[in-house]
C-alpha cells in the first residue's frame, strides 16, 4: 500500500503541469507562464541554475586531473554514454550514468540522456533548421507513414516565434527545401569550404550548399539581453554550460523567463511515475510523482498536462499510466502507443584532404558546419529507397601539435607545432529513417528501476532502406568531394547502433485519424484531450533536419492553444 501525500489539495493544484524541463518543457513553461497560467514543472533530475551550476565552464585543460580525458574506469562503467562525443571529463555531470538508469535493449540502442533541470538542452549541438513543406507532405505523398495533420504554413509563424527568442544564426538562402528563418548574422565559411561549395554547386544544379544554422547569439538583440545572455565567443566549450549564455538552453533562456512571470513552480528531484486519469470526469486530473531521494509519493493536480520528458521517457510515462479505461497506457486505444519510433541514420561519413591554401586560416571555433539540404526524392520518388539525407561538411587545418609526424620532443617538434597542418575535409550524413510499427518501445514485464517504475524495453533497428540510403550517400559524397578537388577520399560506415544520433522520435505520433495516430493537430491525445505531448514523441516522421527547433515550435504552438482553450473553458 503506497502512502500518497496530496499535501492539501489546493497547494498541490496548478493550472498546468509540465513533465520535464528540457528543450521542449522549457518552452511549454515559458509560454503558459506568460499567458498567466500557474505552471508546475516537474523534473526528475537535480536543479541546475544558469551560471551557478556550470562547474567546468571556465576551466583550462590543465585544471582537469586528466586534461579533459576520461579515465578507463569511468569509460568502462558507462559503455553507452561513453560513445557520445560530448561525454568528457568536463561534462560527465550532465550525462545519465549507465548503471543508475538501466533499460532493456531488445536490439542494440544507445540511449543518451541528461536528467537535470535543462535536460539535454545543456548538452546539445545546437543545429537548428526548419522543416520544409516537402518534409510535412512526404509521408502522405510517398505513403510510408500516416499523414501529418499540419502543414508547413501551420508551423511557420511558430518557427519565427521561437527563433526570435532563442536566437538563431543563419543566412537567408531562399531555398524551398530549407526555408529561411528569423536569423541573426550567419557564421562564415572558410576559404576551402567556399571553394568546395562553388565546385559542388557548379557541378550539380539540384544541390545547394549553405552555412549551418544554429542557436548561437552572433549579435544579441534586446530580447536576448533581457534574458541576461550575451554574445557567443566561439569557445566551443558549450556542453559545459555557457557563462555568456551564448547558446540557447532552457537554463539560460526559457526557464528563467518563465520564473520572472511569478507563475512558475519548478520541482526538481520529482520523478513522474504516471498521469492520473479520472474515469468519471473523463479526463486526466494530475500526475503521480516519486521523490528521487526519499521515494515518497506525491500527487499534483492541474487542468492541463504537458508531457515533455523527451521522446522515449514520454512514451514510458504514458505506457505506465494505466487505468480501467486505458489498461494499455493513456490514450492507447489503438495499441500504437510506443510504435513507429524513428531516428536519424548517422552511419555514413567521408574523410578527405585538399592540397594548397596553406596561407589561410580561420578565426575561433565555429559552432556550425556547412550543410546541404536533402536533394533526394524531394519533388518525386526517384531512387530505389525512400526519402533522403542532409549532408554536412567542414574543412579544417590539422591541429597544431596533434597531427605532426616525426619527433614528439625537442626542437623539431617545437618547430612543427608552431604551424597548423594541411587541410582536411569531413563530410557526414543525417538520413531520414522510415517509422515502422515494429520499431517500438514497451514496458519490461519483470524489471523495474529504483523507483519501482518498469524499465523501458527498446526494439529499434535499421532496415534495408537505411542501408540503401547510406550507400547512396557514400557514393554521392565521394563523387562530390572528387569534383570539389579533394584527394584521399575515404568512406566510412560507423555501423553505430540507433540512438547515438540522439534524435529519436515517435511513439505517440500526430495524425488526422484516431485509428492510426495518438495525437491530433494540436498535440492533444485524441482520447484524453487535456494531455498534450509536444516533444519528439509526437513526431509522425523524422525529416532530415536536426529535430529540436521543430519540437520547440510545436510546443509553443500547442501551449498557446492550450492556454486559450483553458480560458474559454473548452478543456
Ligand atoms: C550531444 C548532443 C547533441 C545534440 N545535438 C543536437 C542538435 O545539434 N540539434 C538538435 O536539434 N538536437 C540535438 N540534440 C538533441 C536534443 O538535445 C534533443 O532533441 C532535445 O533536448 C529534446 O528536448 P526534450 O525537451 O524532448 O528533452 P530533454 O531536453 O532531454 O528534456 C527532457 C527532460 O525530462 C526529464 N524527465 C525524463 N523523465 C522524467 C520523469 N519521469 N519525470 C520527470 N522528469 C523527467 C529529464 O530529466 C529531462 O530533463 C543533441 C543531443 C545531445 C545529447
């Protein structure tokens, strides 16, 4: 028998509850607090306050016991997290440790998580591109997933809304396949990248090469200064938390903004167990929470609930929210909850060299690569695989001191490291994967975590379509680099498991038909409309763009709708 502390119902009652304080939860909180809703944000991890809780943000390499590298013992204890490029001596405190939060891998899946206030918004690589109309229309046109219930025009104003506040650097390129946004000044390509750009665009009329778009303040506007944020210094130490607020995170931006309204209550260390469904009222009335440390159980109540625990955890919470009406999880009348998980195919990359340009260098550590929007199957189906891939590349000179041949000590060595090396080129894919019913998550029947919650069981894999898309990228990439004048072109298939892309989506997909989707066009559960799911779990397909800007826009759109409906007493 569990002892539930409802702590005086009034004190535990809010207008809205948001589960999760990461990228999407931060936006839900900001929008609803601004609309005057008393909003409770429940976060399973510890509190992380902007600036105060970034212990490594201003450390030098020599300040770390292992100069930033991870001791073998930590790597061995974290075989999954360790695969993420951002997991280092400077950032381990923002990553979930493998042992503390186990899950079941029915098939290999590297689940990378950040459980703290701010979630993965502290760790992300900040690449932010809008979807195009082709991405929203793709599933219906090609018949590979259920139709999106919204179009590009529905979300375009919300892209603008979040871009202006978050601060996105980019160039207005006028491309149909990658719509422009409300941009701060773009980062610049270096001389070699420009040369490759020119040669590719001369050789292929369907391929566009542009500078990457990212959530960095290249020229802070008044709204950013009001957030207490300043100009990005191109330090490339972002994953430690930025002392300048130079990149967008929930901690530096949306959460403090929400707090300033006086309407925010933030509860860290609050593990949401499930959503409470009241059969008489026919709606959700609140959430059941377990204290991360004491394990005591508390209930909180609200008229609307936003589920923003990040894709797979949002699936877990809904699957675990069982009632007489919903024995298989909240809203799960069609047994599709947890299904149609998709991700990005990151397996393909190429390395190359390019001769010359030894009299040129570049300034700082730019937080964006060069990119090419998808050029495959855009206007019609034209290859033997569905959909396509975004291509990224960058050109850098080999590091001073790292890649020198010969002596590793003495005068020659000093001489060598006083000059940067030759130019290297790196190209990679971000491929769309097709959502499939068999790519799914479910609850373990016999294993629970420390809080008594069933472990998530993940069964997600590549398919033949992904391999064909990968092979096409490797072939096209090599051809483009060759035409751009590169040499020593080496293709690579990392064969990495799904998950390491950290772009997992789906499981609670949006759609027009309640028979084959879970959410309507406003992100409300068809069968329980006062519950909104607006993180990656809601995604019907993946597109080829980095996903988080779309999560933000969908969240802001749904939160404003929810607040308006609440005011009209429609929820
Ligand atoms: C290294 C790295 C690089 C990335 N690069 C990019 C990029 O360049 N561009 C891009 O678009 N995306 C990128 N991503 C992905 C991006 O971080 C995520 O898409 C984004 O953070 C998702 O937002 P979210 O709100 O859904 O989840 P999160 O930001 O992960 O927040 C979810 C929050 O919910 C909390 N939570 C989970 N379960 C519960 C529970 N039961 N009760 C209470 N709270 C709970 C978690 O602790 C967490 O704080 C990257 C991620 C990483 C780690």
